C-alpha cells in the first residue's frame, strides 16, 4: 500500500513536471516575442550571415532572444539561415518569426533614373539590393555577357530603362542584369516594334535618339515635338546637330562626367567622335544616357510637323522656340546666345 502511494505521488509529480515543461515549451514557441510598437519591421539578412549575426540584428526587435535561439535550433533554422528581406509583424511569436525568416522573402522596389554611365547605375542599384556596386558593375560590364549580345558597354545602356522594378533584396549583380534584359525584351512589345519600323528606326536607334531628346528637354510634354524635329532631319539626310551629343563626346574623351558643361563652343563642334552629331550624320552608335519611358515613347509617337530647328527660349526657361527655316532659327539662336552671354555662362 505504501509503495502504491509512492508511485501515485511520483506519477503526480511527473505529470506536474511534464505539464510545467509543456507550458514552458508552449510559451517560448507561441507567446508573442516582439518588442517594437510599429505594425511591421523590416529585417535584411545577407547571404553570408550566421545565426549569431541574425540574432544581433533581431536583438532590438525581440523581447527574449534566448527563447528565439532555442526555438530556432529546435526548428533547424539556426543551421539553415536564409538571405533576403523579411517583414516581422507586431505580436509575432517565435514560431511565426522563424517561419517568416525561413520562407517569406519580400521583394523590394528598385528604382533608378536617367544615368550617364554603367558606373552610376551600379552605384544607384547597390543602394537598394544586397550586391555591392562593384559586383553589379562587374556583371554589367562582363565581357562574356556583352559578347553574347554582340554589343559594347555603351550600347548596353539601352537595357536599363529608368523605372521602378520589383526585385528580391538578395538579388546578385548578374541576376539584376539578366532580369533587366528580360524587362527590355518585354518593353519592346509588338506595338512598339511596329512603331519603330514605321519611322524606319531599330529599337537601338530609337533608344539612342530618345537619350538625345531627354537631354534636350526636361519638359515631358515638349519631347514629342523635339523628337519630331530630329526625325525630320533624319528623313532629309541632315545632321542631327544635337549639343548633348557633343557634351557627351567631350566628357567621354576626358573621362570626366562630373564636371558640367553648360555651353558648347564652336571649337567643340569639330571634335572627331562618332557621338558628335555636328560632324557625323545619323543616330549615334550608342546611348549618351539612359532615356526614360517618356522619352522613348516621345520618339515612337513623335509630333508630326515641319520644324527643322529649335533653340532654348530665354523668355520661357526650360522650353524651346521652334523654327521651320534657318533664318528664323538663327534669330532665335541669337536671342538665346545674347541671354547666355548676359548670364556670363562661358563653359
């Protein structure tokens, strides 16, 4: 009878202990373990992060990091950390946090605007994804990549159309590059290809001309008219005579894209460069910058008119005066040059 009581007592104690353990396990797994007051918090985990580095990053966001580590080990996450951008929600428990970090990589929005060079693009993109600027630049300028498309680095600017795109934060430089090529192919759909054919230009030529249009005017509503001038010139076999191409040629020759050139001098027009549209007819062989969609569509949907010339309008800064004859254009140009001199802009 005495032994029976002992066994019953031991069983009760065992059940109490087991219950306590169960409650403890349940608590560390399913009790809320976030310490932030906002609705969500972003967590960025790099590809080479260890569990300790993850914990260090999570420490300010969690009430109890020790419990998190315990559950992470039990669920096998500690030895299988995943890279990416993850959103933790207020009130999540350890089980939910680990499930989120293991399988719910949330894309980020990657944006870039008109860039002159691949170096600028690499720097801008690297601010928004895990890959650093050198990794991105090496991917963009890879000889194997460029040779596979039979293009130069300058010509490859066309693949990077300024816009906002969705990428995973842990995207590599090569993955970014290859996705952008796919986006480019999607952009040039049947409708745009037909419009390019109608104006007798290839997609590459449309992009090159669009880059010039964008540099000529920041006014989106004016771009179709400017594009119309250049198309009229191309149809007549005239030189484009676009100042932005001369500026680009000078900057490329000097490898100095940081020093602004506000005024093109007559001596600059003699520079021997395939990008100098005062010296060579046709569209330049590559892009002088990355045109945005409004500039590309301005070329594809250019305004139909008889203008052959345009000059900056000193009375309406940012806009231009258009002319059908050289005599009229010269008058407009003299007015602008007089204004430039008054502003003491010499370079």
